[in-house]
RNA sequence: GGGAGCAUAGCUCAGUUGGUUUAGAGCAUCUGCCUUACAAGCAGAGGGUCCGCGGUUCGAACCCGUGUGCUCCCACCA
C-alpha cells in the first residue's frame, strides 16, 4: 500500500521520504526538476560515470543500501599462486617454475580471477619491492597483468598482496580508477559467468567457484584454504548473497556547487543550531564532497530526460521534441563523461546496457532521479522560482528564515538546498537551520515499525490531551539532542493543564467579589503593591530569558522557564500574596492587574500549549481578539532591587515555614516574630505578606526578646520566633552548627585563594573583589550564627 | 574501516569565551500536611569521585592528551 502511494506521488513528481512527506508538487515542480537537470548538463556539471551497485542475482535487480543485510559468517580464504611473467626468454628456459617465480594471493572469490587486471601490494612491504615493474600471469586464463603498489593494501592481511578486480569490488574499482585500469565484468545479471570470463561461461558463480578451485588444485596452484570470520551482504528480498556490480550512472559534479554552500556556513551567513554539534559535520561533508549519483534503477520516480537514437547517441533535453530537434541538427554531441570515467567504462559495458536503441525511434533513459534531486529545489520551486523566475512570490518569500529538520539529512537535503540556492538564486535559501533530535523510546532505541515502539499519538492525545502531549514532547527535546520518549513527561503536561484551570478558577472566584468603594481602592495595602511590583519585574525578567532562549532555538529550556514562571512565581507566590482573606473582597486594581499578568503568561505559553491558553484567554475576560494573533508588547525596563526584595521575602517565608515544619508547628498555630537586622528599609513593604504567609500575629524589630522559642538565621538577619508550644533547642542548635560548619569550610576555601600570591597577581580585579565580598558576607553570617548559638545555650 | 558527537543526581538534561559560593533544574524517591483554586495539590528533605588517568593554569565540570563506554552518519565479501 505504501509503495503504491509512494510511486503515484513520485510519478507526479513529488518528493517523499518514508518518514516525512517533504512536499506535494504540481506539474510546475516536475518541469523545474527537468529544467535544472538539463541546465546542469549543459554547464558540464552532469556526466555519466561508473559506480558499484548492490546486485541481487536471484531477483536480478539493484538493491538500495537499506535492502542489504549484513551477516557475520565464516568465509574461506583461498591462497592462489600467480606466476611471474618472464622478463626474458632465458628465464623460461631456466627456472621458470622455482618458488621465487610465484606470488601467493589470498581471495574469497576465486571465480573472479578472470576479471583480474592487476595485483597490488603495499609500497612499504619489503617482501614485494622486487616485483616493481613486473607482470604476473593470471592462472587458468593465462593473461598478463601488471603489479602495482598502493597504501590501501594492509601488509598483515592474507599474504599482503591482492588481486585487483575492478568490476567486482568497490575498493578494486577505486584503485582501478586511480591507476587507469580496465574493467572486465565477468558476471551476467543472473550471477552466471559471462562471455568475458572466457572459462566456465554460463555456469553459476558458486558452481564456477568450485570448478575453478578444482582446476587450480589440479595445476598445483592452490596452496591452502583457510577459514576466517567475515561479513557478507544478503538481499533482504531473495536472501541471496549480494553481488557488487559495476554500472553506468548519472552524476553531478559537486566541487563547484559545494564551495559557495560551505562559505555561507563558515561565514555565519547561515547559522546552524546547535552550532558546535553540527557545523563540524556539515563542513566535513562539504570539504570532502564526492560527486552525487543522481540516477536510480527504480520503477517509480521521475525519469531522466535523456534520449538515445539507434546508434546509441545521446540527447539531453527537456522534452522528447527538443531531443528530436537536436537529433535532426546532427550536432556533434560532446561526450558527457569525464575523461577519467570514460577510460574506465569498457566497450562491453556500453553495448550490453539498456542504452542501446531498439528502433529508429528515440528511447528514453529508463533511470529515474534520486528523491533528493527534486527535494533540493524545494525552497525555490515551491514559489515557482525556477519554472517562473522573478515572480512576485519568490521575490517576497525567498530567502525564508528558518529550516527545521532532522540531523540525519544534513548532507542529503540541507547542504544541497543551500547549493541549489547559491547556484540558482545567488542567495542562501534560509538564515537559520534548526536540527531537532530523533525521537527514541525510553531505552534509547530508534522508533521503528519493526520494533513496534512508536507511540500512538492519537491514543496519547485521548489519554492526556493535545496540549499535554505537545508539552511532554517540547519539554524533553533539548536542541539537537535526541528525544527519549517517556509518557511521564506527558503526565507532567497534563498536571500543568490542571494547574492552569485551577488558577483560572481562583481568579474567577475573585471576580464576583471585587470591592468598588473608593476607600478600599485607595487603600490597597503595601503588600499588594509590592506583590504587583515584584511580579511585573519577574515577568519582564522571564520574558527576556525566553526571548534569548528562543533566539538560540532552545525551545525546551524556554518552556521550562515559562512553566516555572507560571507554577512557582505566579501560582505559588504571587496569587498567594494577593489572595484576599476568606470572605473579604479584592481591590479592583489588584484584580485587573492579575488578569493582565495572566494574559501575558498565557501569551508566552501559547506556542507550546495553544488550545488551553486560547480557551482560558477568552474565559478570563470578554474580548474580541484571539491570543494566536496577539502581538507581544515591549518588555518593560527591569528594576533589580524589586527582584532582590522578592527573593529576600521568599527566603524569609521559606526559612520560617521550614522551621515550623521541622518543629511540628502546625500552620494554624499563630506565632510572633522578632527580626534583628541592620537594614530594615525594605521590610516595611514585605511585612503584610510575610505575616500572612507564615501566620504571624505580630512582627517586631529589635534584639532577642524573652520567651523566644526558636532562632533562625536568614541571610544576615536573625529571626526570633515565639510560640505557645515548647520547642526542643537541641535540634535548632544542631542545625545552626551544621550551617556554621559549612560556612567555615567555605571561608577556608576563599582564604586559601586570597592568601595565594599568584592568585592575587594573576586574577582579574573584579574576581578578587568578588572573592573579598564573599569573604565579608560569610564572616558576617558566621558571626550572626555564633551569636544565635550563644543565646540558645 | 573513515568521520562526527556524547559521558554531570535514580532518570532526562542545564551549566553562556576557565573564577557568581563546597555544581543547578524538572521528574522520580522520602517526610509532614485533606490550609477556604488545586492531594493531578501544598510545604520541606535527602541524593553527585562532574566516566578513568595524565597535563596546562594561581584556579578545570569547562582547555589539551590518553583510555573506556555509548550514539549517529558514511563505507564494507582480499
């Protein structure tokens, strides 16, 4: 089913990847792809060359890399003697058969010896230096081939010398290219020995192997057989052993296309996120770029626009009509092959291939284009920038801003889009590239159909809600890192939804209880005023952080900031601070401000949880606009002092709550507090909040009052607490001693630094000043704690 | 085999050009609370040889070298 859809879409010229539909495409896109192919061909950037493919001899078809399964098996190495070709006639007469006159070569595939075109040793291998300039005779077919030397050969493997069979091994093929050796394909498509093999023609390759071994044995040329562990590729379709096979393919020259694409990234014109992780990969690929094989032997896809006449002459054109015109003009078609490649492809290959015309008609090349050959034009042709250049849309939308994609296609897609952009628009296609991670399961495995570990998103949405699923995925996807999918983060999202509803519920309860009298409005207490000032600044600070993180594409961290801003700062602190006492009204101004803050929070969260935020936005207040289109207001100027006072207040509340907790003082039991401080300036505005949050019926300032039951140290202040209940002082002392111990240790580490001459000489002045301040603060605190300890004893 | 990257709390990760405390967050765990929005909650606590080793530096989670383990991409039948 998937294949049918895939092929249908591809026939329409749509580029599809199994895991993501890249785009849907109209006829104009199809035309654009053809146009670009012809253009590149005319520029001399497209050529025909040779390439190894994986061939399934049973199914008689080419296999993609994914269709080849590698298995560890025990293979056999056959050690075969090759005789040195005589240098002079005298040699034949003398000792032509002495051991010195033979070279032993190890091979797994003796049936390929008929395709040998050379033997090769490592240039640093002393054993074989004497072979320089010599030739050897291939056994059974008695053909002379040269001895060559290349670093590729490992001295320690086999006998340290190997046979070069370019038609049947990728390494041999590459060496063949390097040394301009011919290619002799000794296999037919069905895996039988071809005419070029000369002997055992028509026999299956494995039958031929046995017969060749027997023949070699008979002649005394097989020294030994040795078992060794190796890996073999098997066809996923037929389970037969995959045969590397030489084939003629279409290529795009990449060097000139890659250079501008590399420059755009190295000059930061295009920014990759996360930078350190992927720019290295990108650069490596482009600096070592290999020509791009764009032809595929599939029965679906966009056919290559090349036609052949009966003489085998090739015409590349956008349409068959155009090709016919070229044929009529009898223009002498220059060879599209690079000289290097054409030297390699032998006569037999060209004749035997499909390109031979069968009638006087033109025959179209049956190969189709690589998926990515259409995909790389995507940023341009979706706006018809190729089929209809300089139109309104392409001028408006190109270049676009951000490409979001997977790291696995950095080279396949991203790099090539940049290349196409630079070549055809003379401008980058996008300014930023953001790579998402791969979704993996809890165990770190890739999501796959065969493992069945892909989550059913629709089911999860039913279970947790759409926003919760979005939240769960966003919160656990740090930029560029893989995402380990775990339902616990969705649960967190679900709870967050609930929290938002409850905050709404609270605010809605206040709505019916707003005081409207002038007196109450003008006497908003200092606590409420401080709460507002503080939250405004807290909001501004968080928005600045979020802005920065979004610019850096750190989406999960931005969400974490927003999550904590809403849950902790807004719900746990602000709402508690302004919450009216039971049965009392809320000042109109406070209520309205609270709604404004809530609006802003929803707006921040909206990109992550669009549904619930939009819903609450409309439930909060009658309004005509929608959150999804609402624009952000400018971030107000930050007043740090307010934030500091807020932290101070939170510290006080936390410390007193903690003391209550530790001493089993229930919240209902009121306490009275006396604060001993050197600086009481900001306490005035904090008092109303503090007294309510810790249930203190009285707060005074001064030194230690009698009847003190609890003593704590917060910052540089000492807090004395009086309760009705008797409190065990041992625990308090223990705690104070612990703090003292920590601070003393801390002080020692600072003293060590400051008494180190080299530190004082070398460190920056601001670092030294900082250390001195740390020391000063610690000393004050130690003194405060000492006094508290004394007073307790 | 070639290349890239990762290793910090039980788990997932922050840690911004080396100094902002004796390393932080969320989740999980533990303790105490049905306190008038929320037990899907509130208030707290515990938890780390920053993978091992060596080096540079006054100073290293951060820089360099090396070892180990893991992940990804490309390649792969002498």
